[in-house]
C-alpha cells in the first residue's frame, strides 16, 4: 500500500487492513515507521469524520463516583448540603465555579467537560430565584409602583410656554 491521505471509507478500510498486517513490525524497522504514519493518518481521519462529543458534566461526575465507589455523601465537601448535592446530580442546579474547581481537583475531570452549559431543559429556577431575577431587571420609570415621573426642568417649561 502506498501511503496517502485517507479521504474515503474505502481508504480507511484499506489503511486498517495495512495496520493489521504491520502490527507486529519490529521497532525501528521501515514497517514500524509505516505503521506509525498510518496510525497518525487514521487518527486524523477518524477524529474529523467521527467526532466524539464531550460527556454531560453530571454524567461525568456520576461515572467517576461509580469508578471510585463513592456515594452522594462523599460529595458533601464539594456541594455543602445533601439537598444541594441532590439538586446538582438531578440537573436542577447548575455547577458554580467553586464546585467546578473542587470537582476537577477531586475527580480529575477535565475542566472543559465541567464548564459546559447544562441542557436547558434540566435547570429550573425556584420561584424565589425567579422573583430575585425579575426584581433585579431595570424597569421603565413609570412601571414601578409608587415611582413618580420626573417633572420637566424649568428651562423646558419656559420654552414650551
């Protein structure tokens, strides 16, 4: 096989067959060099053609917990309370920067996995959080109860009159 860029599935299949043939090539031999170049070409083709999506942050946390035999109570140093732990693991509360840092340190989960925005359907605001957000939005002067509209300045009144 001549080494060339892999552009089609047929090229990919041919390269895989050649890799299988060269698999036990002695280190430092021309066949071992050919195997290394083919492996790089295959890697590039597969990464471009079949990208792997990053895992959901919560699923990554649960996976690491399972790998290490941990329970939700082991996450209390990160989340603070059992209620907050349940909300985060259920996808009802977003991860904070402090939580992300602690999770990265404890589980060695890549930061780019943890900082992904959660799926929009999962996070729900409590009614008190929604009220705080609504009350912090700027309003037009006349829309706030008890707020008087400003009177025009005297110079504006003189020009009008």
